[in-house]
C-alpha cells in the first residue's frame, strides 16, 4: 500500500523506518518475550529506553549539563498552567508575546495564577507576523519570565531570531522543536508536545535549567512540580512507556539522518518547494504569513474563494494528500511539513499546486 502524503498539523507523519522497526520489535522487544508496552516501567529494559531518549535529546539539541530533560504528560496544554504555577510568584509579572491561538491559551492560563503582561501582539493582523516593535528593558524590574511561542501552528509564522531577554526566556516549541539548530542556552525553559516533530502524542518534553528547579513552590500538586519530575528522572509515576519508546526511535532516526543540521537543510528545501509554488503563482495562491515571519513547518495559504478552495482540497485528497485544510481562523489551506514528512511529499504537493493553478486560472 502506498503511504499517504501526510500534511496533518499534529499528530502527523512518523518516519516509515521508525514504524517498521516498532512493528518488528512489537511482540518481542530486546529478547524480553514481550512488547515495550508490557514491560515494567521499573525494569532495566525500560529504563534503558527512557534514558536513551533523554540522552539522544541532549546530544541532538546540544543541551548542556546545566539543564534537565523531563518527560511529562498532559500535553503542551498542561505546560500553559504548570509554567505559571511553578514560576509566577505573587510579587512578579509574567510577560508574554502573543503570536497566535496557542499563546493566547498560554496567557489565559497564566492569568489564573498571577499578574501577566502582554508586551507585544500580532492579533490585530490575524497573527500574520512575529512582532518586532517592542522593548524588554522594563521587564527586568519585576519579570518572572518572558514566554514566546516559537512557531505558530495555526497561522504559519515562526520566530527567526529569538528575543534577547533580560529575564528568563520560556518557549513553547511544540511545533518546531528540532526543526533547525538553536542555541538552547538562550532559553531557561522549553516545552513541546511530541506529536509533531518528536514522535506520537502522549508525551511532552520539557528542557529546564537546573537552577530554576529550586523555585518550585511547596503548595502546588505533586504531579505539577517540575522538581519532583526532575528528582525522579521523570519516573515519579508510570510514564507513557510506548510513547517514550517511539520518541527514542524517532531520535535515533534523526541521528541517522545526520542530526538536526541535516534535518534543517531538508526542511528548508521542503518549505522552499511549497513557498515557491505560492510565490510563483501570480496571486493564485496567497501566503498568510508575512515573508520575514514564514514558518518552515506550517505553510498557510488561501485561494481566491471558498469554492475553489473546496475544489483544491477535493482534488488533493484524490491524489493522496491528507491534512491540507486550513484552520478555521485563517481559512484556506495549511501544509504542515514537519521533520518526518519526506521531501517527496513536498515536491509532489508543489507539482500538484502548479498543475491545479494551470487548470483553474
Ligand atoms: N502549542 C502549540 C504551538 C501547538 O501547536 C499545540 C498543539 N497543536 C499546543 C501547544 C497544544 O498541545 P497539546 O495538544 O499537546 O496540549
């Protein structure tokens, strides 16, 4: 059976080689006579998987020893609350830059726990760009942290250069973690749901500076304390063992591809094919994001009206393209070309876009 051209926004494609390896190991993992799902989370076999996933993340993202890597459940959405619960003290302010629906949700949760301040927003222009016109100087007075969403999954914008923040910089990287090389040391805390670039859903990766762990307050639920997860190597309770195993396989695959640098090069080619199809269409396709804010991961575009959009999506579906419908807040189409989406899916989409344009101009 032919694999779909999967452009889902997440969960999304996994590398075929990863799926095949998981299939091969499914009923007898590492000669244990059972699958990873059937192993005790306290067994050596499972612990090796768990620690391998952690070590690979550290290696591939070049994460210094001054950081802890945590695996937490509850999705990136739980991080929206865990972050202010752990770090927004009553005499401080949490600063946010609002660049899309997911940052709006993060802000909404933070407001439940303390003082927040949105210092820049792209909302007025339907989040078609990353704001540049703001000052961070005053945040040093009372700032607990500055929170950004590095890639805006729905709107298709992405931070190109991260802010130089005088206070700890926190980032939701759910939809672009490991899509390009970054300097982890710019950030004090990074979180990302795995289901786009790292593996299946069910696990959230948190990369946190160790010195922040001392700030965890006593009066919050145990499961929501970062220091508890850190002290227990993310094994305080039963972790989603199969999801972490799949994460380890995806990370092995990234390493085999040549690491994040090689993945980034391919991602740039992939996105270029699709953006070129937009830019060379004489306005037939219109990109939602301003050029200097374009995302490598989520490519958003509209067609002239709803009727032609429907036709585009119907014909695309017939040709095996999946997940191209845009989010209702932008309309039109969105192609999510995460790390595991092969180059050939993107060249096929670009060719289809050209053919469709010629047939319908
Ligand atoms: N942040 C971003 C940038 C996202 O794209 C998403 C999911 N699409 C979330 C947060 C929420 O993630 P989860 O479903 O894992 O809670």
